[in-house]
């Protein structure tokens, strides 16, 4: 049995269908804690109770109507504890919108291996456009690596889910999953228009470079195993069996501290 801390809040989601994913895992027991209360459990001492952390949160952003959101620095102690957990070898699984979390903390993107940008900004010292999103895309996912996270997952499967046109540090991650969708600006909507102008599903005048079709990867930082899965926007995705298998595998893989 694996004991995980499941962290949420910061982005809307349908709660019961999401929790059902974990209720249906016979070999995973979870403790659900929302941000910011969850921050108290990010420490070496508190981490002894959990085999892995699963993050479905989006902290560090305060949305404002008709203006740019505020990007908040993480509390210094929380940041230090987070980094200490990684240094000590605790495993983390990040899901879907978690890649947009803590935009004012540059190192957070380095932990995950990329970032979704709600506003144009700088990443690794280079100017980048705001990211794109597209809801309920039915697309085919290809498994591109033999890995414990992809064990017992079909080499190709279909899923209906939200996709991102975002930033990924491809040279620094081990690819697991790629989509057959076309990741160009015409197929996505501007995140900035959605949060600042309140114009959902709009890309008028928006420009974005072609993006990666990579949507799942692993990283190892020190002794810590990291997995990011872009899947998981709504109940259509939650019910997808290959996604559920990927998530279960990811939990078990990052929980293994035999590095």
C-alpha cells in the first residue's frame, strides 16, 4: 500500500469524479489537503508519513477581474522545505494544471520540466508568449518509452481532454507520451485573453510559436523522482483507463526510493 498526500486548489475541478480515481486504486491510500494548508505538510518530518506527493494544485496566482493576475512568491520556509524534500528523495507526481503553479518561483519550472504561462514572461532568461489551451480535444496518445510509468498502458490510446501549448524543457526530461494533435497557435486559445480580457476561447491577434506534442515525462533530481502528466482536466479524462493506469504507475514509481 502506498500512502500519498493529494494536494488540490487554485484551479476549479469536479471533485467527486476526481477523487474517484484514487478511491478506485486498491493499493493507494490518500490524504487530501488543499492549498495553502497543505504547505504545512511539505517538510522532511511530515513527509515521513507519505510515500509520494500528488499535486493537482495551482498555487501562487491570484486572479483579478479585468486585469493581470498577481503572481505571489512562495513562503520562504515552504520553498526551502519543498527543495529539501526533493534533495532527500521524496517523489512527486504533477498533474495537468499543476504546471502553471508558482509563476513567480523560477525554480518551480525547473522541478517540473516546463511551465504554462498565463501571461507573457521570461523563462530561462528568454521572453516567452502566454501559453495556449484547448478544452475537450479528442486525440491519440503514443507511448514513446518503455518505462515503469507506462507499464500495462496501450502503446496508443485515445483520450478527450484539455491540451496546452506551453513551455517544456525537452532536453532535460525523459519523454513518455506524445500526442498526434497539431500544437500550433490556430488550434489553441490565449491564456492572457481569458484571464485579463475575460475573452474565453479567443486567439484573435495572438501569436505563439509551434509547440511540443510531449505531454508526459519523467525527471530525476538528485534522489527524487518526478513525473508530469498533462492529462486530467475533467471527468471525461478522469474516467480514461489508460490515464488511470499511468497515474497509478507514476505513484508507485516515484514512491520507490531505491535510487
